[in-house]
C-alpha cells in the first residue's frame, strides 16, 4: 500500500520547519527575499538537527564513526553560519540602513545556544573510540539548546523580513535595491562556500528539500546543475556519512537511513 509523506515521521520534527516570508506574503522585495533565503538555510540546518535527533538512538556500532562525522559537519555548518552573521551579515546590514540596533537581540540569541552547541562538539570530539558514542547522551546535550536554537532561527527570519519597512531600506525596484541584493547574495554565497566546499556546502544541499513549499525554491541557490552535481558527488567520494542526510543527491526527501521500519516517509 502506498504511504504518503505526511503519514510517516520525517525530518520536520522536533524542530518544525519555518515558512518563508515570500511564501507567506507573496512579496519579492530586498528583505523579504533575503529573509526567505536565510529561512531556507535555517530549514536545512533544522533538517540536519532533526536527522541527528531521530537517528541517534539507532546507530549501529559499524556506523558510529560515520555518524559522528555527520554530526560534526552539522556543528561546523551551524557554527560558521552564526559566526559569519556576527562578523559580516549583521554589521553590513546595519551599515546599509545606518542603524546599529537592528541585530541586538540576534547577537544575544546566538549567545543563548552557543554553550550547548560547544558541549555537543566537545562530547563528540572527546570520545576515546566511536564505540563509546551514546545516542541518549547526545540527545541529552541537544535538549539543552534545542529551544533557544528554535527561537533564534525563527526570530532572525522575522527580524530580517521586517526590515522591508525600515526607513533606511532602499526603495523597491530602485538601482540601490538591486545593488544591495547583489552584494548580499554574493557575500552570503561566498561565506557558505568558504565555510567548507566539501563538507558544509554539501551538508546544506543534502538537507535541502527542493519540493519545499510546492517547489518554489527548487532553483535556489543559483548553482548551475552540473556544479551542484559535482559538489555532491565529490562529497560522496570523500565522506561516508551522507546516508544519514534527509535528502538524496537530487535534493529529494528520502527515508532516514538508521530509523527502523520500512520506508519511513
Ligand atoms: Fe541565520
């Protein structure tokens, strides 16, 4: 009997995916677009978190080393994402709008989940051997920062979307708006590539559901198909852990590898 995606658990829990401001408002100005792109990165981080959370209790001894690598790649993705915002996106946006109060809360929110995230990293890197890995211990650590992470990732999207009505925002359709959009897209794209071409970038792509919100994000980010194919295939040659990801090399959602049961979506 065919099962629908909605009937079986997938990586949309415990962290519920965030709807994009473009999907909700149908607007396409600088900050609605920017917040939506940010939202798609956050959703990939959420699918990563959820895939770790759901599979951690079921990891066989033979898979523990690879799973630890998968978890540490998620850690690197989130850590570099937050660090890049603190040193690049937030100050550049405040500079554009001549308002250095915009991201005060976001900076504080970063501090609210970073200690738990550091513990996640320290636990995984201090194991004497992969066989020592305990799924229940990892879940215990994840529980310490799940709520502040969830809150921050949602509120940051809302904060950026709300800048559409900031008095310093370039007028919709103006040359200034186009230039700002291009500068933001280029900088954020480069930041993601610099974070790790063979680990962070493929982690983002292997947890990116191209069918999300009816497929309106299937062509984003604007990486040519052949380049994306190469990035994902090289990553598969280099690292054994992509089987734990929530999507396949075509960025289609798939059953989680380690969760028991036939086809769990
Ligand atoms: Fe973010």
